[in-house]
């Protein structure tokens, strides 16, 4: 397993994982039309722009399979939250979940945020997403809930938080 900063030429693989994981994780949670209308080419365009703007994205890869997961992060985006940093996305291909890729991506993103002087980090998760248990297993504390209006529907979400320091952060391994 290798975790590294994403490059612009990773956009295609990131887009593929984005579409694959959304369709796997969010079926029955998000409107069907949203998942059906997703396309790798459209997502690739968005991720290409993100990577060209040097926004912060890490990828997880294996020697034999290439890129199998990614996560993006940066400053916390809501002014009413006390957290300083935020994990914007974390997606690991379904075939590679439960193997430590998500934990290692989180640890890498938390470490980068800590080096930037951010002492706390949040992630927003769809309330009905089974992956919320991953965040709880690695030490996330539920600190807030909200309903966000997306695609004409109210989508309930939960915020999980962690404290970080300049000494780094070790994500707790999920319990099995």
C-alpha cells in the first residue's frame, strides 16, 4: 500500500472510484436519478480542475491494482463549527474496503492538517451511510447533525470530530 499526493494524471482513476463508491454506498440513500446520471467523464472534469488547482488530495494505491482510494481535505468550510480542518471526501473501492486503506488515508490527511497547524478535524457523513461506523471505530466523536437540501431533497448528515496535534495523529484501527 502506498499513500501519496494526487497528481493531475490521477483524475481518471479518482473519478472512477468516486462513481463506483457513490453507487455502492448511496443506493437507497440518495435519489436514484443522481446515481444513474453520474459519469466518469463528468467526474473526471471536476477532479481534473481540483487537482490542477493544487487542492489537497491523497490517493491510496497498490502495486498490482493502481489507485484504489482517495481523500481530500483542507480548512473547515462552515463558520459555525469550531473545527479548524475538514476531510471533504474519503472513498475506497468496495473491493478494497476493510483492508486499512481508509485508515491510512485518514491518518495521512490528519497529519497534513496537523502540520498546517489545524488542531481539530471534522468530516460530514450521510446519516444513513453505513460507513459512519468506520468513523466511529477510528475514534470520531459525533458533534453535530444537519439536514442539507440537495437535489430537491433533505439529506440528513452527521459530523464527526477528532483532535490532532503537530506531533501527528494515529487513527485508531477499526475493531472487528
